[in-house]
C-alpha cells in the first residue's frame, strides 16, 4: 500500500511504467527526530527519479523535489502501488503543485516512478 507519509515511509519502491519492481530503497530518514521529509526527498533526487506517487507531501520535501524537477502526485491513499501506477498510466492522477501537509516533526512503502526501465 502507498504510505500516506512521504518522509516517514519505510521504503521507496521504484518501478517501470507497468509497475514492475526495479529497486526498493530503504528510507534512512524514517526515524529522524526532524528533517525526515528533506532526507527522503534527497534520497529520491539522488536516484534520478522523474515522478513520485505518494500519500502526502510536506513543504520541505516538496521544495527539494520541485527543485530537482521531479513531478509529484500526492493524495494517493488506500491504494496498492500497482493500482497507483495503473491510475497514473491512465491519466487519473493529478500533479501536485503545493505541499499537502504543513511542516512537522515526526510506515509502509511509498512509490517512486524512475527513469530506469522507462518509467
């Protein structure tokens, strides 16, 4: 399932356009007392990801991802990664243009769509 918390998700799942697993990356910032969103966003930016699909995104993570030209699709709740990828491919997800939650200090996996494998 897509974790509702981008910065606090346990893993980032990188798939191709069909939802096939390319790589699973542990979120090393998940237990940080602060800055989890920034850490998570830097992990994604370092992986050369084009798009992320997530539950919610805070302002710091949003800033890092936007500054890295990564498209953000948020508000994805109660969906499996496979179903989220399917909805993305069908054009059913709307790109996020602002953070969806305020900053705060503090799961399951988040999903990331990467360049590797064409997705």
